[in-house]
């Protein structure tokens, strides 16, 4: 008789719905859903008692199996799990890690799907010594674009990526199951999971960390305050100034990775490449004009119709919404993390600094003060300094 694989899926949103259905369909697999948000666990669990749980793809049922449980109690979901997969926004990772901490067993694999910038800092900072016995994996995105059709009953896979890049750091108690093979088995043949480089490289390569602040700055830094008749196009409206700004921010990210590779020989930072190269690698088959970064963004059909986040005024016009997640999440859990790594590696980042200073003013936050990450709001960010990680040895887990 085959050994049972026990996996916990943290979250209750689109990705968690799809993963719960797919994972529970695998032989000899016990898939448990652990969601802390409001009454999601109670609602979902109640619906499963009376309804099928169906994942659709291209209009046809892909799976019809149910997770073994849906709960908001860590003591029910976590004990005995071989793998715990976080399918929640970056700001929620810490809450889930604190909840599961008392119930973790040595050799468990923790997966950020996606991990976003600094997932490993939350893991090591919150779990402390216990983290040393955990395997940590993180990937750059979800395996599929997807959405919930009907909460607790069905979800739709809109497509599946061919490959998914990530990285892993093994703990000192590897466990009985190979983490990569286990996760690949849960997801199926596609996407092909590719592990390369250090976890820190996956943290630095996260595109939204500098995509969104750069694009918002480019469009609104000289805004005269007058409401607009229509929200402007987000990606397809990119002008030359914004494209150059984004390119320069990306060059600084690459310079951070290069500096770490020089200072710490043997640490593989090769996944960190310029945004244009990354963009062509990901979307190259779809882009209409690859001449440069600006034309590539403007002719990517996947961005059709996407507009800047705005708020409607009383007279029906539009003003920018700087509280949108493009800043409220991608600054503290993205660009500030990158800047924290740069500070540790002694790399100057004038473009990133400019973006942070402008963005933090729009949010009413203070992260960067007098050229250092020493503002009071770093305590609610995910920069390594939040956890007292102030050396390369600390963020590379080499001390």
C-alpha cells in the first residue's frame, strides 16, 4: 500500500480553490485547506457537505474530488503534513506562518506559490530555529491564471503555464519525500517546475516589485491634480519615459544580484536578468513588436484593456487610487524588500530610492529616510531589516 501524502493548502481564494481540487484528485493524497479569512472555512466546509467540488478547464470538468477538510484551525490542518503550500497574498504569509508554527514537524516543505519578494525572510524570521529543519521553496507565480466560479463549489483554470521557475533551500532534516517531485506530482505534468539559483534570486526577480511603482510614477509624478475623463491605459499606455525608468530600475536589480554573486562566490544569482529579457522569455510568442521595452509592453495582447487604478469623483471623472495594491502591497512586500537587500550588499540604487520616496509619500508611510531603511513602517514591510537580518550571511542563511 502506498504511503499517504498529506498536504495543507493555505488560503481560500482563486488559486487555493484550484489547487485544492487538483491536489485532492491525486492518488494517495490527503489535501487539507487551511484558511484564516473571516468565515471562509465554515462556508466552504458547509458547501462541500451538500455539493460537488468541480475544477473546470476549457468548459470541461478537470477534477471532481473534494479536499479532505476545510478548516480555520491550524491544529487540525497542519500536524502530519509533508508539504504546506501558501496560496495567499504576500501580506498574509506572516499570519499563516505564526498560526502553523506550533504544529510543524521536522522535514516539512514550505512552498510560496508564489512566494513574492522576501517569502524566505518571513519564514526564517518567524519560525526562527524551527526553520532550519524545514525545506523552503518559492516560485515566481501561480501555475495557472484562474478564478472562482462559485465559492466552495467550483473554479476555472483559464490556462496552464509551460514552465514555472523557482528555487529551494533544503533544511537539515530533509524528510522522506522529494519536495520537487512531490509538488510536480500534485500539479501534474504542466507546468514543468524548474529550480535554479538561490532563493534570494527569486526574491529579486519578482517583476511586480518594480513594474508597478515604476509605471505609476511614470504616469502620475507630474499629475496636475485635475480629474480625468477616463482612466488611462496601464501597460499599453506606457510612454518612453516610463519604459526607460522601468529599465533603469531593472538594471539596479541586476546590479544587486551581480554584487552578491561577487561577494559570495558559489551563490547562484543567474536567474536575475534585465526586465526586457525576462519579458521576452515569458511573453515573446505573443508580443507584436519586440523592438524595445516600450513597444513590447504596448503590444502584449495579454494586457489589452487594463487601466490604471482610479477612483471615481462625484462628477463622474477619475483620479488615481494610490491605495491600490500596486503600491500598498508592491511597495512594502516588493520594492522595499529589494532596497533592503541592496543596502546589505552595499549597492547604490538611486532610481529605486526615487520610486520609494515618491510611493511612500502617496501611501503616507515612511520606509526610506536619509538614504537608509530606518523609517517606522519597515516593521510592517518584509525587508530583511525587519527581522534583524543585516548581513549577506544572514539573508543567505550562511551564518
